[in-house]
């Protein structure tokens, strides 16, 4: 296969995934405006994915490259599009079926957003904040799982603090459910100016999510590149 043929094949993969994603959106009632809004972002993301392996880490790097430099107020929406498109890109049949059933999918974006604090203000709030019993148990279980994986205490402390940061962001959410969790993540990412810090935050919230929902198998998602790219 020539290089040109390889590129054509890769483009077809991205386009096929987009078309399948848009078909689901249309079946859910999306109009042309909703599809066009998503397509603007996807066209840029698709270009970054050409000739790349269908891998979560590769996907996240492509997302970062596309959204960096864009207006931060739009990051949450772009991240939600990327999250929805991902199972189509990797041909995750179970993930697509879950979306079709209405799980992890919002045709009309939820209007709620966390209170607009700066990262410095939020960071200073953490030590004074009181957490519910469920939140404390989730953090303890996460810390224990990290320790069992051989993480040093300093790393555990940092990751727990980032988990606390997200929990504080979720304080005003109408409900404690995965939809608001994802919105909280999307709204918090722009607060981190440094890419490495932002990547660490995303790694933490992907891992912590399973402890937050009380998944008995949560520990298996620690430091796992195959953890679903839901955020």
C-alpha cells in the first residue's frame, strides 16, 4: 500500500466514524445546526488522527493539540464532542450501544457550570472544605488503590488533592451523577495553564471516577491506558 493509499484509508476511518456518530445524533433528533457545530471541531480533530493508531493516549494528545489556543469557554463543549466521538473512532461496539441507550450522551448540553473560581482560590479552599462520608470513602479507596500499585505518598497526596478539587467544583451540581461529573471535568481543564498539570488532572479524574460511582472493580482502572476515554 502506498503512502497516499494509507492516508486515504486513514481518512476513511475518521470519516466513517464521524458519519456513524452523526447518524446516531440525527436519530436522537439533532438538527443540521447541531451537527455543523460539532463538525467544525471534528474536522480539525480528524486531521490530527490521520495515520495514528486507535489508542486512548494518542486520542487525548490530539484533543490537546486541537483545543489549545482556542477560547477556553468552549473547551467543555469540545471535550464532550471528543468523548462522544471516541467510541466510534475505536469501533467500541459496547460504548456505541451505551450511547445509543442514552448513557453518557447529551444532545442538548446541560446548562449548569461550576462556580467560576480561579485555580488559586480553589486550591486554597481545599484544606477547609468538608466532604461527605461517600466522598471521603471514595478518596480513601482511591488512595489505598494507588498505594497498592506502589505509588509514593507524595504522588498519592497530589492525586487526592486533584480529586478534591473536582469534588469542590461539583458542589453546586443539581445532582451527583456522571453527566455533571463530566461537565465539572470539562469546566476545570481550562484552569490549568501547564499541559503536564492538565494531563495529570485528567488522569486522576479518569481513575477517580470509578471510586466516585462506587465501582467494586475501580482499582483495575489505576494507571491503565485502556481506561475508557470518557472525559
